[in-house]
């Protein structure tokens, strides 16, 4: 199976979005984590990160669809 430019772009953009999410998780863990667990503000930050990730993936999907339409 040959990986063409469009598939390579999809892989890179999707992995970048997932890496941003993981970096956000680590950041929340470092900022709010402690021996007693995640405080309420950390939990709110985690929910906000999850919502932002869902919106980010929707935008990534829209970008990839538009980019594939422009190539055709």
C-alpha cells in the first residue's frame, strides 16, 4: 500500500491534534495533580479540555474534507 500525499497529510494532522490533547492532559496533571487527587478546578479544566478536543477534531475533519475537495 502506497501512502500518497493526501493520506500523509491526514495522518500528520490527526496525530498532531491527538498530541495536543495528550500534552493538555499532562499539563492539567502537572498543574492540578497532587497526592490527594484532582481538585474541582482540575476536573473543570479536564472537562474543558475534552470539549475543546471534540471541537478541534471537528475542525480537523472539516479541514481535511475541504483539503481533499481542493485537490480533486
